[in-house]
């Protein structure tokens, strides 16, 4: 059922290769601003949870950026669908819908991993060292799969780029700032903390931060991300079926 995923994935990778210079530049701007602004504003003596603030911030930026870059695949899908009509060509080809979803999700994961490497390089230049153990990469990949799958899903549901921007404003932006990426969730008001706990980015930031410190992240957080990744993949497959009809 998923044997035809590679042409879908390869197309996205070839597009990324043609844009690699611009992509790396755009992937660097936001994390660099965070590192410079917060590093200078709070100073080297600021601590969170007993560690330097930049050591707390960098894993949060990894979680935030992997989410944003995986989600960004939705824009490419929309352009290919509405203007280039590539989606119709894939549907006419002998490629089943699960393979199409898998190819797009893996493209989103690849894009997210590339952005994470950029952040780690910026962190090294800033003097921040974190542990990139396998648990770290597992959390990044699961997070990327969740939001890449969500991107495919919503790309099939929207009818215009305006709708896509609206969804980004109401779904992605709040998660980026409320999910424990730039400040601890415990500092939110008591009524808001249970609401934030249902966000996947909260579990991602917690797992990545724990792994970055050299410890084993909570299996509960990783299991939640894994279950969400599977659930969103199934949802994306269902939406692609309806879009085809």
C-alpha cells in the first residue's frame, strides 16, 4: 500500500535542494533572534530550573522549529495542488493514498531535521552544548511526524492560502509560545496549565529538554507523541481520500 511513497518524497527533496540556500537562511533567522535577544536581554547569569537560560531555551527552539518546519510542508502542498495540479497527477498515477501521505510526511520530517541541525550549529556558536542522544532525535522525529501529518490533513481541507494562514495563526502560533518552549509551563496561571498539557508541543519540549540534559525522557510523553503521529496519519489518509473524490 505504501510502496509508491518514494516519488512523492523525492519530488519534495528535489525542490528543497533547489531552495537550500534560502531555506537555510530562513531557518536561521528566528532561532538566531531568540538566542541573541534572550541571551543579551537576560544575560548569562539568568537560570531556569537550575540551569542557564540558554540551555533551557535551545531545546525549546528545537521543538518549536521542528514543529514549524514540518507544518510548512502544507504551503508546498497547497501550491502544488491549487496552481501546479501536481496532486491530481499523483492521484492519476499508480500511487495509493497511504503512500502519498507517507511521502509528504517524510518530506516534512526531513525539512524539520535540517532545521534542527541549523539550530544545533547556532547553539554551538553561542557556546551552548546539549546531549544529542537517540532519545533526543526520537522526540524530534515524532514531533515532526505529528505536525507534518497535520499539515497534510489541513492542506486537504483548506480552500485557499488565506485559510492556511488563519489556521497557522490560531493553531501553530499559540502552541509555539505556550508549550513550554521559551518559559516553563509551571509559570503559567494554574487554570491554563491543564489546557497546555494537551498540546503535543508541550510533551515534545519536555522530552527534548530532558534528553538534551542527558537523561531519559518520560515514556508517557513519547507514547503520546507516537499515538498522535499514527492518529494524524490516519486522519490525513482519510482527508486525501475525500479530496480525491
